[in-house]
C-alpha cells in the first residue's frame, strides 16, 4: 500500500531530539521513512543508524544526494546541506522507532499485540495463537521466522523481528486488511536493538531459554536479560504466559504482577518454580510419531483435543497458546476447538513418508543443542523399539561455535546413526565446521558428507522399513547460504524425491 506523507512537525512531536540544524521548516512533509540510503527518494526522512556491520552516518551524504528532506542522526555532518533538516538525537535506533510510530499513524496502538519470545518454540506457539484467534473470529496478522501474514497476503521476511519502521509498516498493512490483532515472534536481538521500542503488548509469552546467540549476547545472563525486556512492555491491562517448568521463568516474570501471570506446566505435581495467578496444565493420554491426544486443564475445566503435533515440547506450545487464548478472554470450549483443528508448520516436525508408510522422515528447524535434543528424544520415545533413529544435521557458519561439539555429542548419544553435513556454511570452511561438530561425537556411528543433498540421499538409502529419519537445522528455509550467495535448496523437496520419487534434482540450480 502507498505511504501517505506526514508532516515533520508531527514526527518531531514523537521523537526526543537534542538539536535541530539546517532547514527548520517543520511544515514540510516526509514522503517515506527509511534507514537505507539506497531507498531514499526526494522528500524522504532518512535515519542514520549505527549497526554492527556498518554505520548509517557514513551514508548521510548519499541520502542527501538522493533527495532526503530530513535526516535523523546522532552526530551532525561537518558540511551539512542548509536545505535539509538535520535532527540530532541521543539514540538513532530509539528515534527510528519513535518516528515510525508517528509516520504510520500509531498503527501498533490500534492492534491487540501478542509477543512470543524464547529460544525454541516461538514459531509454533505464535502460529498456534494466530490460527486460534482467526478461527474464533478475531482476524489476526502474524510476524515471525521468514514470514509476515497480513490477512490473506504473505510477505517474506529477512529477520524474525523486522526493524522498527518495517514493523509499523506491516502493522498498517494488517489494519488495512481488517486485522484486529497481531502475533509476533520477538527475538532477543530485536529487544536489545530497540526494534520493539514503543510497542505495548496485550500479551507476552515465554516459551523456554537455552544456549543460543552467545556470539551476540556473550553470556547466558545477558541473553536472559534481553528476553526479559519483552515483559516490561506489557500494557497496564496485559497478561503474561510463562512456561513455569523452565528455570528462567522467575526472571522473566520479575516485572509482571502475580495476578497477571498465566503459568503453564506439564508437571503439576512438582513444586512450582513461579508464583502464579492462574495455572494451566496438560497431560498426554495417547501419542505416536504422527500425533498426540492431550488433556488441557484450564482453571475449573478439562478439555481433550487431538493434535498432529508430536512430542511433549509441542504439548507445551499448545498449552501456552491455550493460556494466551484465555488471556484474550476466550472460553475454554472455543480455545480447545480452535487448537484441535488440523495444523502444521513447514519445517517444524514436518512429516514426509514413502508410499508404504514404512519409512518416515521429519524436517525440523532444530538448530540449537536444546532443540536438537528435544526433537531426537521425542522421536526416540515415539518410534517402535526395533526401529532405528537416524539424523542428518550440521551447524551454521558465522554463528555461535561453542554449540557445535555439544550438538555433536547430543546427536551421537540420541541417534542410532548420524550423517554430518553442511547447514548454511556462509563464509566459513564447511570442513572446519564439521571438524568442530565431530570433536563432540561420543561414538563412531556417523558419516561425514559435506554436500547436504548427498547426505540426505545417503541417509534415506540407509533406512530400513520402520526406521525414522530426522533432517535438522534448516526447517522452513528454501535456500543454502554458501560463500556469500544463497542457492535454492529444500530439505523437503530432496526427501520427497527420495521417498516418493518424481521430482527433478533442485540443489544449487539458482540463486535467490
């Protein structure tokens, strides 16, 4: 949808600025808002943000030459164009979020926002909540890993949580599509980098916390503190949902009054780790590699549902979605009915079988030690005792290297056979990544096959009737990033070829 011009005076009322320089006419309209000098058009408001790879202040000159009418920056340029309004601020990232709220007419304030944070389970939980609200008559948008859904339109995303101005733009599109609510995955990066600054959440959900992103946060304490920032952004009548079985739940809940804590547990007989206003629990009554039957215990009522999401960790995801529904004022009957509907997410325990049903593969985004451990443990519990569990996985390049040997250890202990392969090596040597994974292996029941397609094909050929294969790490992704280029790649498509036949080879055929 086209963006409507907004007077600089209206934007300045929202932005906490320190100094104005240059053309001080506030009655000039900004026709667009951007932090990328390449997207500046005549009349744009450009925000110079200091990033980790580059500093937007280096591109102020380019933005002005491209026609920027105003610039928000932390340091004024030495040779400032007198025809441009320069707005000096203490923090450009915060100012970008403030300017975006004004530019997009406070779009976020007109939606009921639910934020979901945690190491694993964000996507499944957020998509469950979105589907539940939709099916109960509350049209809901979704922002998360790889995707924004605004009503009937899907928009690809580069980041789990986009930059502040992109968020507000997406919220405005949702409003135009008739959405009343938005569910979004909130990453720790986004919280630290103030992409969600100024948002007020009707609900906030904590899934779990385990080691991840320590290349960015440095320590688990910093990582946990980043996640906790979400709960300080609840509105005054908001609610928070916690996985109270996770030892970090108490930290997450520190700023939330007890009466507004909705706590979810799969072990209600255990001593609670957290004081709660309302408790939700669940019990699995039947399970297989394809589905689970679950009792959801709401306050004062129990509802039984059948779900195609396998594993205890997915039961927790369901339970947290149910608690969020209650927080939104929905009755238990409506919540259970909505969550019982057929539901699957690409790349989240996505099942692919051969025609006979005798060989089964799962594609999952598990790319952290905890996620890989849970996925393998779930499949080991659910497969038949005589069958074997096989896993194909690797680790991404230019990311936290400490997790590589740990994931090697987990795979070698939990699986009957391991195929080590490339994930997204990015700018690293794939063989060095595999060396670091292999250093943690506790058995010799593995093969190294650097090419991911070759590894998947070898793993499928290794399967006997009844065996179960997990292809982990990339999940929903339809590319592989190698040496700075993204090439088309789909775990699902390769598995489909191997197990069902009929498709042509796809890897490395084009860049995306």
